[in-house]
C-alpha cells in the first residue's frame, strides 16, 4: 500500500510539472506554434557589447554614455572601440563586428557611393541603418556686428570672403552661399588667410566681410566681445526656399536650423546644422536594437550632462534628424517609435525609399565588382581603371547621388 501511494504521489508531481512546462511553452509560442520574438521582460543582453567611435574625441563622447549604460545594466561589458578612420569603422559595421558605431553623413555617403578610398573590394556600400543621434553641431557664416549683411540676399558683388584654403571641400559651402545670394564666384574677393581661426580675425578686424566658423570656437567668442561684435547670416530656408534649394544643389548634405550654442547674441539664428548619428547594420538583431534605443531614451537624464553634445541625444532630436536622413531606420528603432506613437505613414514611406536606395547600391556594387573582375580589372581604390568603371556603372544603373532629403515629405531624388 505504501509503495502504491508513493507511486501515485510521484505520478501526481510529474503531471503538475508537465502542466507547468506546457503552460510555459504556450507563453513563448503563438497559436500557429512558431516562436514569438522575445519580450522586453525576457530579453537578455549579450555578455559583451562593442561600440565603435572615431578618434580621441569620438571615443570620449561615446564613453561618456556607454559607461553609464554598463553600470546601469549591471551585466554586459560595454567596450568602446576607437577607430582611427571612418573606412575601418564602416568595414567593421558591414561585417557586423559592432553593435553600434558613430556614423557621419558625409563619410557614410562616400562609403555608400564607393568614392575614393571606399572603392575597395572590402569597402563600398553596406546595409547601414539609423539607431540614434550622436550629436548636433552648428556652423555658419559670420559677419561683424556693424555689417549690413543679415541674409544671403544682402551679399553684393565686391564682398570680401575669408577662406583658409581654396580646396574644393572648403570652397563648397561658400559657393553654396553665393548661389543662394545669386552672386557669381568671380564677383567677390577671396581673402585667403591660411588658417581657420585667422578667417574670424580677418572679419573682426575689417579685412574681410564674411567668414565661415563654428559659433562655439574660442576665436568667435573673442570676436563677439570686441567693440563691433559679431552676427551670423540667417539661413532660414522658409525665408527663401529657392535660395535654400540652390544652396543644397552644391552642398547636398547640408541642413539648416537655429544655432544652439555660442555667444548669446547668435543663439537662435538659423545656420547650417549637422547631426552625427549612431548606426548599425540593418541585419543586427531587432530586439537588441529595440532595447538599446529604449535605454537611450528612458535613461537620458543619467548621461545628458556627461558630455556637452549629449544634450542633443534626445528623442526629439532623433525625430528631427529622421526628417532628412538618407538611410533607413533600423527595425528595432521602428518598433520603439511605433510603441511611442511617433511612427506614421510618412515615416514608413520615406523608410521604404531609403531601404530601396541602399539595396540598389549594395546590389550594383557587387555586380560591378564581379563584372570588372571578369574583365581583368583589379578592384583597388587606387586603380583609376576600376574607379572609371564603377562611375560608368553607377550612371548606367541610374543610381542617384546621395543627398539629404529636403523634409519628411520632400524627397532628394
């Protein structure tokens, strides 16, 4: 009798365990029997998280919030990997070696279009996607406080413009400003100072009328304290949409917005703004990016004061940046924005266009490499034959040049 009772007790326990296991299985399967994505409560962070940063300042910037993240999560080891060059950064992202990395819209454009050093066998376009905002910086065109130039339309032939060199990259924004103003390059006087800060001094001393400078640099602050003071030319596209469009035709990756840091007299003046981003490979696990985004948003107060530019790592800044960025949002970010009620049809339509653009570049680049190799062309960024081949291939495939969108509903191509 005792043996029988014991056996019955064991059977009863087994039945209860079986029932509990069945209930647990049901909680992780949908009616069709397939496993559903992990919920936030069941999510497990990886043991180590790698985040890419560029240069010493980039490393300090990322460490400022990544160290807080590591402490707060109290589990995964968060390692910030300092990349000496953007090319290395993007190669690692293409190979999914990093969870996140800083990305810069100008160098990322070069990577996607496979320009210059990016036109290598292991470089070129990769499935990039947006995760969060890294920082926001302003730069603009400074004039002296007693100048009669307030908007681009005030610039007249004969104006003296200070530059630090005459290379194409330096000249591009100045030529863009003149395009907005409707003044020709040969109608102004170029004052080559040889140094970035010297341009500011040339304006402050009256030797030039206009220079380009970030409002936060010491030279600008010094000039603002001088008797004549300073002012920035207002670049509000709403005041002259055609002028702003002419500016963007030359400087395709520029955007406009109010100055947010610098001497008090220039705060709020519309100038050129530039976001840097945190990005990832679009194939990175959705739940991992979702939880990363969620942490960055919900824990902003923990890290916002740890580095000056962290002030713009907000959800609001992210939504603003998404209006014009040319890469798609990662599915994990989309999931979070849907939960927040932010994602809408306009964002979805733009996202699909950005996905299609990136896919077309990735596909075309691989096809071009295959075809070039069949023709005995060596795939090297220093091989002009390959560079010419790729440029002609892009044209034959009608691949549009990468540029920022004008707004959420105005496409760049």
